[in-house]
C-alpha cells in the first residue's frame, strides 16, 4: 500500500526580530524537524519546495532548500543561504510518499 502525507511549514520570519537570516552575512543554515502524521513502514520519498519567500532585492537572491534525515517517523527541512543575501521569511510545502500498512492484510 502506498501512503501520502503532506504539509506546509513557515521556517522562519527573521525580519520581525532582526534574526540571523535577515541581518547576517556569509553561510547560514536552519534545520527544521517535521513529524509525519503516521509512521511509514520504510523511509518514504520526500520532496520539499519553497511556497513563499521574502528576500531583499538589493543583493543576489541565494537559497537552497533540501531534506535530510528521512526516517519512517519524519525528516528535517534544511534551508541555506550565503553571501550578503537577506532573507526575511520562508514557507515550505512538503510531500511524502511511501509504504504503509494495509488494514486488509492480517498478520496471523
């Protein structure tokens, strides 16, 4: 059986409190753990994308969003930026597909 889970997550809103993504320079990284609504039987395939980004326009707009540590129970969203890019806020959407238990199959 194939199961699907999905969600949306605001990773940060650093312009509100002068956070590192908004005021910092150089390499910056944020890791955000996500828990699936129910565990999969094996680690699923997970995709993540930015569904909203608010980035200052006076410099290059640099962003990298990936997944890491995918398990049957969840995964991490990893956001990176670098240089003089100023990121005010980012929202991501994610989608997971993988093997789930079938209630019609009995283990006797």
